[in-house]
């Protein structure tokens, strides 16, 4: 029943996304097929891929640091990717998109590793501490990137990377996002290892997990996903925070079992945000990232507020744990 | 047998363990006791191969545990660390099944599933299989984690204060089950437990290791280590060990 509802919802969203836009499919000069192939289908696919990728990236980060209040935009990942992109744009202005992408991924991986090193020093007792540290870390990196872009006259690039939106998506300019599909496949293969990370370092190592290798795999997937989203459509904050939190509450932390649910929920949420952005001030558009941030911030506040009440029923011995329960 | 030879460990320039030499018998229940900061958890981490000593070695069977590959290590020794603030949102069945991970690395066989079922039975968890670990009571949750270590099917099970914050009923329940697993027989396990509760150590341990300030104080059968003089000196507090109907009883004087 639930699966049917999800399928109907997904198909409904896709059909709506293909049908709705500033140009009318029926009266378009170039014909409906042209409009669909060049603009609407790429745009729909881009929103679905970005949403799925960012939601999964959030789940991976949360398990890797055992804190549910963290997501890629709170680990300095997009800012580092932007730094890598700026560097390539300056040093090799004519570089192919793939080269830029690789540079952005490597920079994002380094920036995320920096956050992981910081995270080891942060006391675990108060789960709010780590996201605050992440916020400051991302803020410092972001300020550095802005300063750099300002001085090199690249501010307009920065603007497009920071504000996720899909109005510019056309055939030939979004295909890199299919890399996310590859990342989802990789993640599926490593899902058990990432879930083990969520049990804590000692427990994971005691079960024979190679910690470094697993972190590199997980954070590599996060870095590549965020980098490709930043390059093609711009960063969408909150997706990686809100979607995995809702799914985890409802279905738990077993990544292998929940991976399709997280991916699908993220995809649908971002596509829905893009659709709302298209119709709310028709024929003008509001970026999907802005729409999601408004809705996502509301849901996030609700999660923060509702959490202690939901987890209180656990017995006395658990009380000391509830505050930190997985972050 | 676990052979510890001249084990030294430092952290941030501070000595944690110095010069520990001990052999731990392969069957039976060994309790590790000592005051706070004696190095009990560090010793357990060294025995499990998670912390490499600065000097000396730990031999588990014939292998130097610090040099073993992670996958091999996890088939020799299961370590249950002290509970962390992170509570996984996994069902009891999922959690215990992850205990088999060192054996199947993501591809469980029917034999793995049978062992998971046996481990759940051994800790009376069959009725809780579908419950999420984060919704269990403290006693149930601890049983689930011990069952996970049990499912790892290692000849050695190491537990770091598994009874912390448990009521006597649940604490005894876990100790009874661990004690049973360590009785001599074809499937007997060597069980090493860091215990804060001396009454539990007196009741269940066959062998006792006592540590103080990173040095080995005692390494002998329970009756030799758990004496009034020995414990009083170890904890710098007046402790009396009495015999009550053939069992040692620890009393704070």
C-alpha cells in the first residue's frame, strides 16, 4: 500500500514537473517534444538526482560522526568544493568540466577530512556541539572562498554554486549529475560498512572493520556527490539533514535496508521544492534551494523540539543516553 | 591462552600500563579489577588488539594480536566496549546479526543466520528481535550488545564494565549467562570482564587480574586475589572478604 502511494506520488511529481513551466507545452513554437527533451526532462532528472545524492550524503555523514544533526553543508564540504573550483577556474580557465569536477571532489574530500579531524576533538555528550562546530568551520571556509572570489573577480560563479536551483538545467549541461547514480551504487556495496561506522569507532573496529578505508569510501562518496551538485545546479542545504533524519526515525539506521527509501525521499522532496518554486510566483521562479530551506528549516525545528519527548519512554538507565542518543 | 609479556602503553606522554606480564587461562571467567584509572580498559583494548602497545606484546593463541589483520583479529577476540552515547537505531536482530560481520563481510549464509538465532536465544532476546535497540530498557539493551559479541563466535569475549548502571537482577542475569558460556566444554569461551562490582567478581570469577596505577598487582585464581588484605591494599579502603556458606562475600568494613 505504502509502496503504491510512493510510486503514485513519484510519477505524479514527474508528470507535473514535465508539464509545468513558464513555457506552455501546447503552444510552444519549437514543439512539445523539443521542450521536453531539451529542458523539462533534464530538469526533472537533475532535481531527482541531486535530491537523492544529497539525502544519502547526509545519511553517510551522520553515521560517520555518529551525530544526527550534521549534514554536508555543516561539514565544510560544499565550501571546499567551491575552493577547488575557483582554483581550477583561475589556474586553468579552459579546463574541461570533468577536470573541474575532479578538482572539486578532491578539495571537498580534504575539507571534509578537516571537519572529521575537528570532530574527534569535540565532546560527544552534547549533540548540539558538533553541528555548531561545523557551522563555524563551514563559515570560516565560506568566508575564505568569498574573499578569494572577490579578489579574483569570480563572485558571480560563487553565486551560482551557492544557490541551488534548476532553471538553468538544459540538455548537455547537467549530465554530470548521473555520477550520483554511480555513487549510489558504490554506497549500496559499502552500506554495511557505513552502518557499522554508526556503531562507534571501537565497536566497528572490534568487528574487524578497516576504519580508514571505510571513512575514505564514505567521505569520498559524499565529496563527489556534493561536488557534482555544486558544479551543476548549486548547493541545496538541509536536504541531507532533514531527509535522513525522518527516514531514520521511522525505519532506523540500517543503511543497506534504507538506502532506497532515503534516495527516493530526497529525490521527491527536491523535485517537489523545484515544482513549488516554479508555480508560486508564476511565470517567475524561486530557487528550489530557497523553497527547501524554508520548509526544511521548519521540519528541522520540529525534529529538534520533538526529539526528547519521543525518546523519553526508554527507561531510567537510558536517561543519560537520550541527550546524546546518536547525536 | 592469552600471554601478556612486558606490556607498556603510554598516552600523551603519560604511562598507562607498565610492564604487565600475565597469562590468562583459555576457559573460565576472568575478572579484571582495580581502582579508577588503574588501566583496566586500556589493558582490555590491548588484549583485543585495538590499541597497539608501545612495548611488549599480547599473544592470543599463537598470534600477536596487535599485528593481526583486522578481519582475523575479529575472529579471535570480540570486545564489548563501555556503552557510548551513540545509540544505534537498529533492531535487536539487526544488531546481533552485525556480530557475524567478521565472518561473512556482508554476505550472510544460512549458518550465520542460525548462529544469530542461537545468540539471541542464549541471551533471551527472541521476543525482542524486532524491537529497536534505542527503545529497550538498559538491561535489555546490554543483553543485546553482549549477544552481538557472542554471535561473533570468537574463542575470547572481552567485556568492559558490561554491568554499569544495571540493577542487580539484570546484572546477575548477564553474569549468569557469561559464566555459563565459560564453563569447560567443546564450545567454552575465555571470558574476560572488567568489573567494578567486587561482589560480582567474588561471585562469578574463576581467575582475577588486579591492576593499580598501571601495574599488575594480582594474577591468580579468585581465592588468592580476593582476600581481605589484598583488596584493602588494592583499593586503599577497608574491605573484608568473608566466607558465607562456601562462597566469598565482599563487605565494606
